[in-house]
C-alpha cells in the first residue's frame, strides 16, 4: 500500500549556532503519529526511512505508547521512503516529498491485517509433509506458535525442501525473538524460492536485531523489492480480470499465468488460471492449479469443482475418482452416485481389483452405503479373503436388513462361518 504525502511545514525554524561542534545538518524533522482506522494510537510500530537519492540515509524508529515517532531528514527536494510494519497490521509504504526546512507533523493509518500464514500454494511429493504443514498452519493461525513450530519441523522431516514450512518458521522465530534461527529459516526459504513478502520482512527484522548492519541494509532492500514484485503481480492479475470481463478468457488465462510467474504465492491468480484454464481447454493446467489450491485449502469449493471438471475433460479415471472423493464435501450425493457408477462399470466388466478399489472409495464418502458393503463382500470371497468378506457382509446385513439380497448375504455368512 503506497500513500504519497506532500509535507507542509508549519513550525518556525530556530537557527542555533553551536561553536566547536561538527554535526550532520538537520534540514527537517517529521513528527509522525500512527493510528488504527478508529483513530487509536498504535505503539511499537517499526518505521524505516530510506532515500534512493541519499544512499547512506537509513533511519529506524519505533512508535511510543502514544503512537508517535520522530525522523530527522538531512536533504531537501528529495523523496524519502517510509516503511511501517508491525505484527497484526498490514505493512505499508509512504513516500515523503520533502521540500522545505523545518518541522512537520503528519498522521499515518495502519490497517489490521491477518497474522495468518499466506495462502500461497504448497507443493510436496510427501503427503505426510503436507498433512503436518496444514496442522502447523492451524496452530499458527490460532497463535499457538510452539505447537506450530513442532508441526513445521515435523513437515520438514518428511520434506526438507518444503519452502513454505521454512518461511513460516522464520516468522515464528521472530515472534520468539530467536534471531539467528529466524535468519537461518528465512535464508533457507529464500534459497528454495520463497517470495512471500513476510519472509523478507522476517529476514530483515532478524538481521536488524542481530546488529549486522550490512546484511540489514541488504535485507531491507530485498524486502522493498519483494513488495514491488507483489504489487507488479497484482497489476498483471488485474489486467487478466479486465480481459475476463470482456469475455477474452484466453487473454485472461495468459495474464493470470504471467502474474504467477512474478509472484507464485498470489492465490487469486492461481484460481484465475484454474477457472480460465477450464474455459479455454487448458485442462491439465487447470487441474494442476486447482490441486495446488487444495493442498492448502482442502475444502475450497471452486477448486474442488474445477478439478473434477478438468479430470472429466482429460478422461483420467484415477483423477476423476480422487476428484469425486473431494467433491463429496460440497456435493455428497453427486459424488457418491458418480463413484458408484464407476465402481459398477468395473464390476460388470469383471475387473474385480479395480471394482474393489472403487467401492472402497464409495465408502469413503458414504460409510453406510449398504450395497457397496455387499459387493465388497462378494469380491473378497472370490479372493479367498473370508475374514474380510464376513466383515463386509455383516455390515451389509446390519445396514439393510430388508434388502432383497440380505437373505443371500446371511446364507453366505453361514457358509463362511462353517468353513
């Protein structure tokens, strides 16, 4: 978020000459106050001031209990960049065009922002890594940082290159004031391709608290560039939205892909690729985008529907089965009936191994589907797995005591119990 203020200097300038002292010349002072949207002061906001035209200028201040900070500027007719940051608030940037000597007062509004984990895509070859990561996200978003740390470390045990886990660990270590651990986690995340602005912020804050001036300066520059990259990605994404509104879905698809190249964590662009990909027959890319969304948001309704439609268009039976199980969270009857149809197709074709796997998927979405239990009983009997068969047949009789096949199931159970 960028806000440009042109400072109007209103306080008289006092000219004081102090013999014998050689001090940096102060051309102006900004007395700022940081407020929330309701006008309440926000303490402990970190304010970083830099100036591209004055490379050596780098000032860091923190607001007091009244939300006030003071910054001294040494040059006129230049633009100073201020970055305001605090956990729980959206980081934003303000450009100050300073033209006159003296002191000025200004107010800045910071808006509350989620301290939750970014909804960027998570990809890993390890399902256990993703499972542990998602548990960590839940703890993090509930502000149970110690529990979250355990889960993210557990996820990294399954996949050491899961950059999102390293990224969130860097933020946890900052909250815990474990500065070196924060640096290590942030650097690892960056080396693995992390682009989330919060990672760059954690890295900068950790180096600053370690007192490493050179690395702090570089980290601040990287932090600022990350913000510019995120803004550029949003700009490209909005161009894609404009294409979509005019009906140019192909143009929108390309723009959404371009936005993701700039910022792979931009979730709206990922959803845009999934949505327009289906409309333009880029079905494999649509399915991949939808799957990536579901890695972090398993119940994302639109992504569930897109993945299923993409699977249908691709004709990928295994993907269709997986998609239907996921779709059951929003369309339970449609998902169950579609799975059942595919299971019967395999059963009627005497592909019993495939049929068994598909009837089991039916039970995933509807554990009380009696007929699936009966047919699983028949299939396992033919495999010679009598104990398993009895389990399914007993369950069928329990669920459907009046079903036309129940007497046959009871007779088969008697036979199995005697054998």
